[in-house]
């Protein structure tokens, strides 16, 4: 069964304290792994897509990496405005419809 | 640039009442989706429409119906609301292939009492 698991569920960091969020997945033939950011009361906002093991993408203080079984979202020197829930998702099956299976998310709080 | 627009933003229903959640996108996307988000459960797909004129069930379709009115609009209907349908509902759209990102609306917070 296709599955996406994120850890930890919650993470509290001091401003400037770097860390990583994990997303492990089980799908038959990965066709993309998506990272989203979700602010309270808002819809998810797209961050990155990774397609193959070894690929990396960066945006400001965020860097996403991908292996054959998991993806990491590295946060370098975070600021309070990075506080949000981070979601990862994968297409679940061979049908090319754009459907996604989401993990439960990691809620990040960065304290000044 | 509106993107994906959902209405209403908030709604309280009594058990057994019906309602329709509206969604419209202005990105000329082929595919549209309805997800629900519950604490600890992540986002789960209710129904999707891969293209205008087609709809298919997702992971949790029971108690819901959908209509793809045209390329822009995709509505979700609760015929007889139940407390278990209390959730936050998100509409999304995408180009429709597995390697294209989805864009989400702001959500509808629905409470069924």
C-alpha cells in the first residue's frame, strides 16, 4: 500500500538553530515527491518537486533532498517566519491524474 | 491572480442538512480535486476530476457527491451532513499529470452539529 510518513510531528527550534524534517514514502515507482508549506488557516502552498534520488532543490533557508526511500527538508538558520506546517506528498499509483497522498505533516515552531 | 477560490470560508450545519461547497480556478487547469484535512490524518482525497466531464472517487468518497460544472468549477455536495464530516475542506487544481504541482484554495471550515 502506498504510504507517506513524516517525522517528527512537531518541532520547536530557536531562531538560528538548523534542523531537518523527514518524509519516508512507500510507492511503486516514484514519479515525484512534493513539499508544501501550510500556514494556520490557509491552504498548502507549493515549495518543491523532486523526481530522482540525489536531487536537491533550495529556496531561501530551505533545502529539499531525495533518496530512494525518503526525503529531507533541511532548514538552515530558521527565522520565526519559517514557522508553519510542512507537508510532503507523492502520486499514489500509475494513473497520471495528479492525485496525491499526503503525510500527516510536521509542525515547525521557531522561537525568536 | 486569484488562483483557486473556495466559498464559503466557514459553515455550520445541523445533522441532516445539505450544502454545496463551491470551487473555481482561473489557471486553465484540466484537473481539480477535493481533499479533507483532519487533525492527525493529513489531507485525504475525497473526489477528483481528471478533466472536464469526468469525476472519480478518491480515498474517502462516502457521503459526498461532486459536479464538474465546466473547466473552471468543481463543486462538492453533502446531501445529509453528519458530525463525522466536520473537517476543513480544500479544493485544488493542477495541470493533471503526476509531475505537476497542485494549487490549493484557502479552505472551508465546516462544523456539523
